[in-house]
């Protein structure tokens, strides 16, 4: 009913198996032929493929089923599928059992009827009705208990944009409450909708501050490097162009990077909740193009750290080849000598590479600082990370002081 009212696309397990591409469909059917459950990762890929094309991308979609655990929802969100609203239909166990016990299916047409609420008038139809599979009392109770066990985790994943609706009432009342909820846009916890850009040299702490700000104000954390990796992995049109440059060890053209970033910042969650962007823009041209697209940042923060401090932060970093964990030889050293043997240095963390990265940023810093002069603030980021965070947070809430010089 929601799809008819709002002209959305209805998606569920059966429809995905019909609509998905041949290669993914063949892979899913292999599991079904062997009576094995289709893996969550495969469902996620099929859902992402469908939501990225045609009417789904233009109008939106309603998805029901498949993802019933916190881990599955997390994989869906990691793939870049972010539902703007989530509705939980709540009913007592006894009511669900009563509903399921009376469900019947017409063997010829596949239409669903109910012995109490929607019994057919035709004797011919009645003669062809059979019990719906999976609707015995024990099966419904088992499903109900599994759902109740998973529910707290599901709510945790959607805690910013979910609503419980009592399902034991007329369909019209349920639809009315659902439409009321869907018409309400999710809001950031900040006093306005922040659109924050963090600029700074390699190792200045942009990633850490972006994580803290996103968590505090419920913003969308947008990492330029992660967007590029995601576009390449998903083999989007822009991602394929980016891959051709990356495979040759070349820097991406500004136009490619800008397209990838703009596609993300114009999605609904960024437009309604706000965003914190780091790793972009890297030069004046990118900053101008971002403004030309109407994506104006409300705050821009330059995280100022000296080269000596950055070298002290980055050059002692080591990566454990076995666990993938990152250690700092001064602040977080490995606990055993055996672990020390597994450590290797990332080429990006070598002194020469770090120095070159910092020099590249400083070469563009003056142009960026002049472009954002009325929206920017320079902060001393060579101090405790939480002190830097509190400073940024106060400047997001309060107006930036005007320079009258």
C-alpha cells in the first residue's frame, strides 16, 4: 500500500531473484538447488544492484524480508545501502499465530486468503485452497522468538530513524501512521544542519575528528578515499574510469574525484542530516567546483600540525601482517617479541613519503584558506585529540568570529 501511495518500488526476496542480473541469479540458484540458504553477502549485492538502477534510484523503494539480524543490516549499510526510514510492525505472539493459522493459498493462482478475514465466496476457489507453508503454530513461535532475540540489535542499527507501529489494528490506520512517519525527514542533533570540511596535512587527525563529529551530531562521515575505493569495488561508471588510472599508478583527474564526491553528498541522508567531509577538496579547483554544485560547507576547519609532529605520529606506525592491527612503537607497542617480528612499515608512513604528502598539502593550503576565508578556522591540532574535538564542536554550535582586519 505504501508503494502504491508514494509510487515506490516494492522489493523482497522473491522479487530480487526475478530482477537481479544473470550472474548473481545463477549464483543464488546454486544455493537453492542444494537446499542451502543464500549467503547474506549475496543478498546484499543483489539488493545494491537493484536499488542503483531505474525507478528504484529515481523514486525510492520499500524493502521487506531477508535481513533480520544486526550483522546482516551492518553488511547492507557497509555496502552503501542506507534506508532513510525503518518501520517495525509490532503484534503479540498469540495474534501472529492466529493470523498464520488461517492463511490459505490458491494452488492455481497463488492468491492468498484467510479463513477469518478474507474467505473467498467461490466454492471453486475454496476447493483449491491449501495451508500456507511455514504457518504452523510451532513454526510461527520459533520465528517470533528468533525475531525478538534479534530485535534490540536491529533497533541499534536504525536508532536514528525507526518507528514501532502496532500491527493489531485496521490496515488503513497502519498505513496512515506509516505515511506520517515517512513524511518526516530525519534531522541532525546539531542546532542547524552542519556541512563540515576538515582540511589538513597527512597525519593531522582528520579521520579521527570526522569520526567523533559524525557520532556526536549524527552526521554522515564522508571519506574521499573510501568513496573512491567503494566506486572501484562496485564497478560504477565513474569507478571504472578511476580504476583505469589507479591500475597505472596515476593520480585521478579532478573531474573524476569531484563526480564521485558530488554523487555521495547529494544523497538524501547527507542532504537531511548533514555531513563531515575529509580528504576533499585538495585544491582550489575542487573547492570551487563543490560550491558551484551548491554543496556549500557551513564550517571549514584547518588542522594545523607541524611537520616534526606529523613525522613523530606517522613514522613509528607499524602494521601486524598476521592480525592487520596497527601499532605505534611509542604509544601502542606490541606486547611480545613474537608480535614485533610480524610488524611491517607501510610505504606511506616512511619519512620521505610523509614529507612529500605534507608538502603537497601546504602547496595548496594558501589557495584553499583564501577561498574559505569567511567560513574557515585554523586550529592547533598538535594537542590531545579530544581537546581538538571540543574546539571544533564549539565552533560548529557557535558562529565563527569575524575577522575585521
